[in-house]
C-alpha cells in the first residue's frame, strides 16, 4: 500500500463534497489539521501533509502557511521529503517571496550530493524558479556540473544554465567554453540541452555568435546523422528521428547563418536534404519541415537561393494543408517570391498565395496577385485568373470590390480567362443592383478604350444593352459623371459589330444590345432599325437569324417590343438560358440570389459517418482518406473516396435528355433539386438546391454524398443550413465529381434536416444526371 | 520557451499547472481562467493554435483532459503539439493506460514526470525510455515509512463509485484519433 494513501483519502473526501460550501468546510478542516501537524515535531507524515496542502492549493485555496514547511522539508535528509519539499517550493514559492532565499543554501548543498537524483531535484528547482541572486550565487556550481558529471546531470545542468543566462545575461560568458565541448556528446538529452544553451548565448551576445559559427559544420554533421539515420526506437516519432533535436538544431543554424555567406552555404545542402527526406504526413515531420522553411527564409546564400526558395515553397504547400495559420505569418515572403525571376519559384509562390487567401487578407493579397498578373509569364496566366476568380468569389468583401477585381483581370488578361467567366460576371452584375450605374459606366469606358478582349467586350455590350438608360442619364454617384450621347453608345456598339476583331459570339452580344437599346433610348430608334435590317442579310447565320427576328419585332410585333425588351430580373445562377442575356425565351426562374455567408465553418463529415454511407453502397473496399491531423476553420473542400460494389447495380448510364434541373427528393415539404453546371469527359459539377414549402423553416440541413470507387467527390461549403419557409429561400451546395476512369456515374445523397422539431434523414440514389444547363 | 503548461478537465477544473516564469498568484488565476474559457469555447474540429496577448497558445484534448501551453513567438507550434503528445505517452507508460483519475489522485507523480521531461520551459529529455528509467530509479530511493492502517476495502470502492466522478476513460486509446475524444 503506497504511503500516500492518506493523501488519496483526502482527495476522495474532497471530491465527495456535494456543494461548494461542503468542499470549503472539508478543506478548512484538513488545513487546520495540516497546520497542527506542521507545528509538531517530525513524525514521518510531513511529506504527506505537504502533498495534501499542494492539492488544496491546486483547487485554488490559499496555502502560504506551507512555505516554511517546504523549506524545512528541502533540508531534510530523506529523499521523499526532499522531493515533496522541492515540488512545494516550485509551486508555492517564487523569487518574490523571502522564503525562497532560505532554500539557496539547501540547493547549494544538494548540488554536490552524492545521489544524482538529489542533485537533479536541486537543479530542477533552480532552473525553474531561481532568482537572479540565487543564480549568481550558484553559477560556478552549475558550470562545474556541466563539465564533469554523467549525462543525466549534464543535461539538467545545461538547461539550468539556460535559465541562469536568461536571468543574468552577463553570466553567459561563464558557460561558453563548457557549452562548446558539449556538442560532441552522444546523448541526445545533453545535445539538446547544449543546443538550447548555445542558442541562448548566441542570441544575447554577438561575439559569442561569431565564435559559434565555427561550429556550423559540426551541427550540420549531427543533423545529417539524424536525418539519414536508421530507425532508433528510443527517439523515433512517426518515422522522424528525434524531431525535437532536429528542430532545435535548425533554429540554431538559422541564427548562425543569418547574414553570413559561408555559414549559409554550408547549411544549404543540409536544408535541401532535410526538406526532401522528411515525411510531412504526421505532425512531427511537419514541425521539422516548418522549421526548415523558416530557416531557409532567413538565411541568404548566392548559389542556392532559387532552389531553396523552391523547396521551401513546396514544403509550405505541404504544411498549409495541416496548419494554415502558421504559414499565414510568412505571407509577406511568399508574396515577394511572386516577384522572383525564376518561373518555377513564381509558380509555387502563386499556388501558395492562392492557398493562403482568406477573408482577412483578401484585399492586400489580391492587390499583389493582380500586380503579378500584369507581369506573369503567359503559361501561368490562365491558372492565375481562375485562381483569382475563385478567391474573389469566396472572399469578396463587397460587391463593388468583386466587380472591380473581375474587370481589372479582364482588362489585364482577358484573353486568358475561362469561358464561364462572362456569364458569371453578368450574373454577378445583375445581383449588384445598386452598382448597375457604376458598372455600366466603367464598362462603357473600357469598351471605347479597347475592343480586342472578347470577354470584356461581351460583358460590356450586355451591360450597355441592359442598363443603357442609366448610362445615358449621365449622373452616377460612384464615378465622375461623363456625358454620353445616344449616338456615342450606338457608335461604340456598331464598332464592335463591324470590327474584324470581334468574334461571332461577341457580335451577337452587340446586336442584341443594340436591339435592347431601342426601348431605352428616345431619339435614334431609326438608326437602330437600320442597323438591324442591314444585318438581316449578314453572312453569319446566327447574326442573320437574330437580325431577322428583331426586324420582325419592329414591324409586326412592335406593340410587344417594350415588354419583350424590358429590364431582366435578377438571374439566379442555376437558371438555364442566361447565356446571351436573351430576354425572350428560356424559363428564367425568378428567385432571390442565394446569400453567401463569408466564413461558413464546414462541418467535416466525421470518418464514421462517411463509413455508414459507404456501407450503404454495399461494403467499402478502401478506408476513406483520413482527415488531416490538424483541421482548420478555413473553408476547405472535404474529399472522400468511396468504396463499394456499386458497379453491380449499374446497368450503364442512361443519358436521356432531361430538363436541366431534376427533382431528386421531395418529402415533408422539402424539395431537393439537382442541376448539372458543367460536364466534361472526366467529371462534372453539380449543384444541389434545397427548398422548403412548409410553414416553418427547416434547420440543420446537411447533405452527404457517396459515389462509386475511383470517382472523387468534393463537396463545397453549403450556402447555409437553414431553409426559410414558404419557399422564400433556398440552400445550395455545389459538388464536384472527378471521374478519371470514366465509370458510370451514380451518386447517393443523404439528406438530414430538422423540420418542426423532428429530425429527418433520408437517402436518395441518383442514377442519371441531367445535361448541363449551357 | 514554454511559459506555462496547464491541464484542465472539460468542466474547467484544473488538474495540473506548471509555470516556467515567475507569476503572481493573482496573475496565475487570471491566466487559468482565461485559458479555460478560451479553449473550452473552441469547436471540436478547430485548429489547435490560438493567439493570446503576445503568446501563442497550443492546446490538445485527450479524452476528458485539455492540455494547454503558452509559447513565445519564435517557438515552433507544431513541435509543441508533439511535446504534449510525448508527455501523455510518458504518463501512459508510467501509469499504464492513464486516465484523468490517475492524474487527480497521483498529481505529484505527474509533476515528477513532467520535471524529468521539461525544465525551464525547454525540453530536457528527448528519449522515450530515459524518463521512465529515471522515475523508476528515483522510486527506489523513496524510503518506505510505515503506512497507516489501510481502510477497509468496501469503503474504498464505495468512494470510487460516487456519481459525479468522471467515467473511467482511457486517455491513451484516444491518443491517435484526431481532435476531440470520442468518449463522453
């Protein structure tokens, strides 16, 4: 039976108290008893009583009357009493108390005790709470122990020395010689302590720093040994040999290599080696990699610069998935790398910058990215523009900023943007109702300046067609007013129509815009009529068809013209037929634009739930990908690979023409529609839209999906989890499917929601996907 | 260097506190209160790193205990996660399938183990086995004072079954899942 059973007894009694008051009562009684015991002569229970007091202290009750007891116990010859005494000293005393001075003598004696464990108690206490005077007093002792003792004591003496140097920096000189020789120790604990001590000394004293530069080769050797060594069970953490020591050495090398060519050169090889050989799938590896990157960023070296930056970027990329915040701190350096000469470094910096974008840094980071865009190599342009658009879409602080950004990109690199940019931008503009005037003015100006960038011209034409009246009105809050006459506008559109630079699609935009203006302008309707009739005999079939139709609108259906060409309602992103802004034809759903919440915490599907879904698919072959060890609150896609013998159930994908939006689930007033946004050979993007026709809102909506093996699934963050009642709003969630093996695509969706206090959960299987909207 | 290391339960009860710089009692209480409030308020899958005053806070939950420490700016947060993990491993090795109750009833042992692993806010020993060996050898030095008469066995069991004791939860088996214990 352990001797401290009385302590445990007391702990039990205290924990048995049912109320605060009862607990206080118990503790008061115990403290009184302890105080009485302290006053008595030595009866073999002093250590237990002090331990009890320490427990009470941890609960938050005053325990200062135990301070003297600590002093007494430390002076006791018995080890267990000393042990508790020192523990008490560390907990109850600090350098501000007078009682701490009293233990200096005991510590001094114990430092030369025959038993190393007693020595270690003294070292530990001194290293934790030694005051400046105590440190000055005992420093020579510590130096002695640093040189001539076993490894157990040496490592403790080293860290004790660190504490002393922190308290009394001048004493650093005392420890410098000893610390140098410690580097040749084999014992990792001593090595670690030595590295910490040397780091501390170098940080405080530039001369010492100079001295220790000579130790760089030795440190590099040690590091290499750690990185390339085989498995050492004692020090191994997740495949990395002693990451604690590795990180400390890297930190020291960083300090030694700063602003010094020779030292940096020596370190470069090593850093490359570490970066390539370290496996960063677990935290330990990431920690080492992170420190490597910090080191790379700090040290300068002529030859290795490019390679080092490249490697550091690659490492950061690995880390940014696991620990977003740590990498954010180095955003500045990464942005600088965007301006680097080397193309691969630029590419890495670009990817890293895009990964680092968040709601907080969007404005400043976007400025840098736009700057980069104007000077970036052509092969990176498409990637940059799509990255910028994605980032802008997710984190735009305001609509105006968003529109400005897109316009900027179009003017700078309009030729490299993807096709869906134009409709996306148009949709964005329609939702920003207050900004119509501002937008059309800006676009008009861009149009008259340059009509070579097709995407920009298309958007400009569409806007002028829609909002021409605002343009002609002349006044606009957000930009300087400029007088635009009807003739000018028509001139601009005609120029686009006639220019050989305009693509057929662009001309289609321009023609339609001209037509729309016929209801928005007053004087020059005849001019429009003549333009339209000219194109009635145009070679281009599409244009000819349009012109003929518009002609008919003028002649036979003039009474309908105004109604047909009136202002369009706000376009919902999922609606079909908003390609060319046709106001006639197509069923445009009049829905509110989905509100975008800025930082939605994506509830990552816990592994077991994904497993359930997989079970539904008939047994899983592979386990789902483990979520990274450190998850972040950032909006990040959750990818899971589904297993399953789904292929048995498949008869082959049945692609029959279906309306673009399919209802896949309808129950309890909740409707889930599926629409294909995009479809390529190897994948598709679909949007699930949930609406609610009941009287009360639906809450806690979650959608989970599972797909056959070899198909990759990415679910973007849902727009929310509450569907307002009466069909007044909706929740959308975009799902990306990547189907590299081109297997038949099926999907199971599990819908969970709370409706009128009931939790409902249903699963639907989707066997065929509608063809994309456009 | 580490500035402090705290262990507290999900109800905010402090189980261990180690301060590596001189701090007044009042300041300690303040820090403890703020740490518990901040860390316990975090959603389950959030990042393990926080910013507080001029320090970086690293925390990790193992079963019913939160391990929380404060770092200075130049310290490596990822490595500190490993430090916390190593400490839990050491506790587990010593107590055998450690749980919160072990740390409550043997808090002084938890401190002794910590003092073999960290000193002055820095790592003292990086080998997994060395700490265990040191603890064993130190135990042999403990003089065995005659223990008081043991209480009757039923009494002991009775106390252990008090309703508001936390469930016997094995901390180590939760070590290798990610944030947030599965047991409650």
